[in-house]
C-alpha cells in the first residue's frame, strides 16, 4: 500500500517517517522546522523508539495491562 500525503494526497516514500510530502511539510511548518521534525523522527526510528502501528500489539502483550488494572 503506497503512502500518500495527508494534505495533498501525493505519493510519498513508504519508508518516510512523516505522512506529509516535502512541499506540504515546508508550507505547514517552514523549511527549518520540517527538517528538524524529519531528523528527530528518523533518529527515533533508528534507535527503535518509533514503532507506528504497534502500540496496541505491545500493550496487549501484557506489558501495559498490569499497569492499567
């Protein structure tokens, strides 16, 4: 499934850490801030801190279930 920009629906790389194309990201946050956001998200992914879509799976493995009770 190809990823698309949440603002303009243009195609973006499947391995992109943000769901926004370059053009829209710069228009929304400005060039420097968008670069900082992407750098921060890439660093988090490289460290293993960014697991999109796996929060529920991890939570149901028992790690968070005990905390919630």
